């Protein structure tokens, strides 16, 4: 009887370890799903030059703030959680930052498309982080982070070439900028907030 209990305990412990490893791997693989088609550092520098999204040094950024290039689609993730009070302002900011750039020297998606003819679409994703703290079997607390997209702004090469960044800067700073953003972007999605 003691042998059977020990074997069951060992199997159970091994099964838990394997299950935990699979869950951790699947979480990691989901978070890292975008495959890299090019030198990601060069693409990150290009995004920073033309969109000016990140105002902190790369080593000080949130883990989720990254740039992905999949086939012809560029995706830039920026940690900017939304609340019901800030959702409409974030729509204006996201569209303005994507189309005209965030910083004074940045020129927006049109300049990025001109610099990289192989990119056909640019998406800016605002995300928030949900954290949870759970004790492990040793009594230590482990923090679990889940990255949740809150808004997605997408513009294609064809649409960006038709737009004037100078005119957009004024329109996307006006009171009805949300309507303008919904018209000029190819795709705009905002998470429903309570």
C-alpha cells in the first residue's frame, strides 16, 4: 500500500509539473505568437523614428511594449490602459499617433511606409496588464501578468498615401476627432469598458 501511494504521489507530482510546464509554454507561445520576418531591432528603430511611440529607453519599457513584423503587417504594442472616461480621448490619441506621429519630429505612418516598401499595413495596439498573485506550493507568491489589448488602430499603405499628415494633425486634435479617426482608419477597435 505504501508503494502504491508513493507511486501515485510521484506520478501526480510529475503530472502537475508537466501540466504546469505545458501551461507556461502555451502562455509564452501565445504571448510570443508573432513571428519575426526581419531584424526586429531595425524595425523598432524605424517605428521609433517615424511614429515616436516610445518615450522611455528600451530597457525601461514594459515587457509587452514591442514591435512585431509578420509578413507585410507591422504591429506596435504600447502600454496604455483605457478606462471608460479616457476611451474617446485614447481613440483620438491613437489615430493621431499612428497617422501623424507622437513626437514633434516624428512624421507618422506615411513616412514609415515610404521608408519600408515591404510593409503593407501598420497597427498600433494600446494594451493594459492584468496582474494576479498566487502562492506556489512552497508558500512563495508568484505574480502572473496577462496582457489585454484595449484598442487597435490599423492603417494600410493605400489609405496612408491618400492622407495629408498636416491636415490630419489639426482634425485629430479637434473636438470631433473620434469621428474623424473612425473615417480615416482602415480598422478601429476599442474594448468595451464598464
